């Protein structure tokens, strides 16, 4: 019983970490049920992972007298709890905080370059998609209005 609980805790802990990350990938076909499940898991991640850690701790205590491999499985569940608190996208992507601009006459872009543009009160800003694909977010101020351009 304790072995099954420990294995189940590990499977649930790993799934809770991986599912929201997989759903966020652009090549996965998404539907409302998949998105809702990902959001539900993300919002309850701490509770899910804490429950898995508690189950693992109890199971390891029960199995501690049996043999050492079960301790390693318990530590794997604890590692999942720690990893669930890390947002890998925050580690990978860094929003551009102070973009620099040049006039349209100075721009040297390929004619096929895609741009994300903002027009606010006749003032226009253009952000190359090539740059946005790395940063994903540009925090800017246009005519005193805070703007977050995202791709």
C-alpha cells in the first residue's frame, strides 16, 4: 500500500509540473478542456505538490525499514515540490524594459520583416517580431501611457 502511494505521489507530482508547461507549447493543439485543466493545476500547484510530498513522507517512513530505494523515490517527490515553485519561462525570457528606437527613415529591415505596431494618438511604435520572439514582452511608455507589447 505504501509503495503504491509513493509511486502515485511521484506520478501526480511530475504530471502537475509537466502538464501546464506542455499545454503552453505553441505546437500543441489546445481546446477549452485542456486549457482549463492546465489552469486548474497551475492555480492549485502548491496544494497538489504539498499533498504529494506529505504522502511521500508518510510512505517513506513506513518503507524506511524495508530498503533504501524507496527513500530515493520520496526525495524525487520532494524535488518535484521544489521544481513546481520555479517558473521556467521567467528564467528563460527577460522582458525588454527600455527599448531604443530610431526614426522610420533610419530603419534597415528586410522587406519581409514582421512588425507589431502600436498607434496611440497618432504616435506610432513598431517592434520587430524577431526581437519579440526572444523577449516575448516589451514594456514601454508611449505618450505617457504604459504599454506591454507581447508576442
